C-alpha cells in the first residue's frame, strides 16, 4: 500500500462524501479507492468511516485523522513548491469554475498570455452559472459575481464591475424608450429575468439618481439561468438587460445594444474568488488568483463603489 495514495484517497472520500465521487476526481476506479481506504484502516487498526448503503459518515477517529492528513498533504505540497524550480514554475492540475460570459469574453481570450508564464499548469475549467459544491466536486476555486453568502468558504474580493441598463433597438422600436425605472413595473415594458441558482429567484435591482433610489423588479416574459442566454435574449429584443461594461462594449459599438436610464446609477457588482477553507493555497492556485486580479483591473468600475449588486452577467 502506498501510504500517500491511501491518505489522499481517504481525504477525497471524506470531502466528496462518496467513494464514487472520490474515484472520479482522483481518476481511479471505485474499487481501488475502496481498497486503499480499507488498507489504511487495517494499518491504523481503527475504523475511519461508517458505511451504509446510502451515505458515508466519518467516525470520531476518522475526523481527527482527516485533520492531520489534510495538513500533512498540504505540507508535502509546500515542500515541493518551496524548491526553487517549482516555485518559479508552478505546475499541476487546477480545477476552477467561472461564469460563462466571464470565461468567454475575459478569461479564455487571455489564456495564451497565462500559459506563456505558466506552461505547466493544467486548467480544468467548468464554465457555467450553476451552483458548485467545491468540496464534493473537488473544485479548487470559483469566480463569482455578487456577495458570497456561503460562510464555509474563503472569499477574496478581486474587484467591482460597473453595471448599466441596455436594450436592443428592436425592443425600443416596439416598446419605446422608458424614461423612469418605475415604468418597468407596468404592462408596457419587459426585462429579461435571471434565476439565481442558489435561490431560483429573480431579484430586484437598486438604482439611484440624485436623492432618489428605487428597487426595480420588472416584469419578464422570459427568465434564464445562464449569462450567455441572458445576453442572447436581450439581443433578440425580449427585454431590458443589466450588464457589466465588458459584456456590453462590443454590442454597444456595433449598435446592437442601446443604453437606457443613462442618468441613473447602479451599485457596482463585486467579484470574488472563493475556495474551501481546508483547501491548501498552492503555488498554482495562488498565481491563478493573482492573474484573475490583473484581468479584473481594466474591467473594474472606475467609481460608484456601492453596497454590492448581483447580476447574471458575471
């Protein structure tokens, strides 16, 4: 039995809550993972996991051993990356999850420059607006717009995006240009709704002009749960959109989107990188986070730092 492989397998089973999920993230068979954990228990002469047909629970001894194992694995990673060659050239597999518009318009076009600096990092990038369980899905970090409400995660604020309201010319020809946000609560106008994965609800937007502030819910004919679909719906004239500048810029230049409520201000949307508290911040994760921060700089709101809005186009 390779003790390192056994400890790694045990840690992944605890984190994933399943031998099957642990095997998938380790690229091993379920049988191999099961045997490694059984051999580890035999060596230690203690029961680490209680197994039933439906779930796996960690025993008291298993929980104590897991805390030591996580620290040991992190120390081993530190020992490797502390070597001059490793610290200068971070390497290895990094699993991240990012919103689809941010990946398509910001991250992926910038990756060639990233790989020039870090050619030995392998990125497995989930591109979605769905909720990700960082532990069970074995994701090293996520990039998300809006406040991070999960207190179990470590979140680093990496910037703020300026938001504005837009509509397609086809929509404005049909419905007319709204002059006040309250008009969106009536029967003549529609927004494109966005269902947040963590709640399944559409939230109001806070808008400000001088001393006046309103929370606009709006009426919608279509609500989606993906940022790219949200943008496509707006371009098709199905309703007004709340977008960060980086998403609207090219469409604005081509005349495919028109700004609305230009005298009104929206709170900027905070952007975060979040990762599990027990996930060691390795050299490869650290340089990836710093790279994200650099990418955010030209896309940040120049002013209007507010309370933090949420927006599907993150």
